C-alpha cells in the first residue's frame, strides 16, 4: 500500500513537470519587442542592387588617333566643370616629333620645287636664246636664197644648205624646249605630290596635338569611368595608357537622373514596365524615393567578365530627387511586382519553426504564447500570415525564450516585475 502511494506521488510529480514544461515551452515572459498586426496592403517586391545614372550625359573619350596615348594630366573627380575646362591631357611627345618630321619633309619638298622651277626657267631661257639665234640664222639664210638668181651657182647651193640647216636647228631647239617643259612638268608634279603629303602629315600631326587636350563641351560634374588596368578595374590616373576612343569620364546632366537596377535572371519574368519601386541611396539610407520602371533590357547579361551570373537591367525614373544625388551612387531597389489589398503580415524575424511548422509568439497579457500559423506570400522583409493570428494582436520580433544576443552566457530573459 505504501509502495503504491509512493508510485502515485512520483507519477504526479512527473506529470506536473511535463505540464509545466509544455506551459513554459508555449509561453514566455513578455520582455521582447513586439510588432502589432494590421490589415493593410501588402507589397511583394524584388530586391535589387542599383546605380544612379544620368539620363543625359557627355562621354569624354581618348582621341581617335594612332600611337601611344599616355595620360599626363587629369582634372579631379567631382570637379564642377564649365565649357572649355580641361579634363585630360595626353603625352604629346610622339605627335610633336611627327609634326616636326612632317614640317621638315614639307620644307624639303618646297625647296626642291623651287629649285626645279628655277632650273627650268634657266634652261628655258638658254634655249630661248639659242632659239632666237637660230631664228635669226634661218631668216638670214632665207634672205640669201632670194638672191641666188644673181649669185653664182655654188654660192646659191651654200645658201640653200645654210637655210636647211638653220631650219633643222630651229626644229631641234623647239623639240628640246618642249621636252624640257614636259620633263620639268613631270618632276614638278611628283614634287607637288610629295609636298602635299608632307603638308597633310603636318596638318594631321597638328590636329592630333590639339586632340591630345580634351576639354568639357558642357557644364557639369566630372565622373570618371573605371577602365581595365592590367588585371583589375579602376579609375584612370596620370601615367595610365589607354586605347584610342576609350571612354574615360562622363559629364552628366544632374537635372535628370535615373536608376539602373540589376535583377537576377531567375526573377526577370516578374518585371513589367510601369511597376512602382522604392529607392534608397547607400549614401543616405534613411531616405526613400519613389520611382517607376520605364525600360527593361531584352537580354540578361553579366555584370562583370569574371562573374557568370546574369542579370536583367531595369531602368527606373525617379519621381523626386535631391541636390546631393550624384551619378555612380549605389542604391538598393525594391520593385513592387504584386500587391495584396488586405493582408496581415509579420516581419520575417518574428517567425520561428517548431516541429517543422511555422509559428509566432503572440503577446497575451504579460506573457507570450506560441501559436502555429499558416504563411502566404512574402517579400524581402515581411511575410503574409493567412491563418493563426488576427488584426490588433502583437507578436514578438524574436524568440523570447532565448537569451538576448548581448546577454552573458547562461543568462535568460528577465521576467517583468509583479
């Protein structure tokens, strides 16, 4: 009988301990921060990284000229530029030599042309003298021929021979003059081609020298592009060598800005033009700006050559801006892809898992009770609760049965007084 009584006592103690354990497992002191449930519109969003861009901008590029393009001077990033302000200068050494060489070739060609013309004039002048002399001799010979009736026969033959020789001499001189003219003309044409090439080379070198100094065509803020620098990307610096036509900097119109958001290709099918979004700048995360999707890329692409992940680009127009915004600022973007008009939602950190099922700790007086719930759709911060709670109730934002993160080892949540 005594043993039976002891058995009942021990069983009662065990049962009480089990009930107490269940009670303690399901309820906890109300010492955690809470979130009050409200029925309101729930937005399902896509979270994406983004970058602030100017709608309109002017690209400053390396000149499209041959040769080595080494930067020797750069304006400071962020400089407020006026039209005509120098942005970048390149080493002119090669182009100065090219200009000097072309100038030397040009002077040489011009001197050869002048020399050839002078020689031609001298040769033609000498031939002209000989030609005049030959004409005189021919005229004299012809005059002698008119006297042959009264001259002896032998003298008449001499006069005829002399006239014939004078005519031949005159013809030969005429041919020499024409040949000299043709030869000089050909030489001058060749020299003129040489002169024109040298003049063109000099003019090109002078244009290239001018192109090595790049100025801003518009007012704006100077923003440098990152360039490939032998193993990594970085802003251009003095001493860097760039390719002809490579974009070096942007001068954006700060009056019109937009955001390029990069959405993982797996989520691209949820994007549509016209979807609203909220933008936060990493530079001032406490402020939020309204935006709207205005354009979508047709293809998913890599953001960098060494990252195989592909992204769609969503272009968002800002409905408001701030003077402190600058192109290149990084942003976080929440694009609203769906809305539920009336829904109860809780922060993701409020949901715990018990025996493989979702649950929350609901505030009940001065304590929390564990309650199973049914979850619906979620976004990056909240999840819809379809069953298990009702509007007006408060849920704990953490597991109140666990110590606070900064509590000492072994410490537990303090029970409120009373």
